[in-house]
């Protein structure tokens, strides 16, 4: 048997965001808590808890928490292990987020199991 789907959880602090990046594998992005938006190849896509988003292969994208006071929790699922097996690891960070925390969020700690 081969493991073919990789799943992980991201917690975004209020006002937080991910690095601007792209990868060859398609990703499914399920919003468990909060609200936010993505920029996919220059197009803005808004979402909220309960929404699911598809990030197409090769799309340069970035995830943003749109709330100033609520964290955003998302589950990301992708077939990355298959790409690793085939040595098709083409992933590139376009721009990293700043190293300093969002103003007012220096004490933010992601939840452990509160969802």
C-alpha cells in the first residue's frame, strides 16, 4: 500500500498570512474556522468556515486571514507524496511573509486541540 494524500493543518493568527508560493501538486483547502481570502495568480478568492477551495497545480498563491481578531484554521490536503515518489518536487517560494508578527499579535499561540 502506498500513502498518496498528505494532510496538514494551518493556524493563521488574526491578520496573518502565508508565504506567496506555488507548487506542481493540486491542493484542497478546507476552512474549519474563521474567514479569509487567497490571491491565485492575481485573482482574489474569499472564503469562510465551511468553504472548500481548490488550488490548481502551478498556481502562484497566498493565503490570508481577513479577521483582525479571530484566528483562521484550515486543513490542507494534497497528493504531494506521489509527486515526491516521482521526483517531481517543483515548489518555489515567491515571497516570504515578514518575520515580525502582525501588530498586536506578538503573544499569539496557535490552538492545540480546541477545534
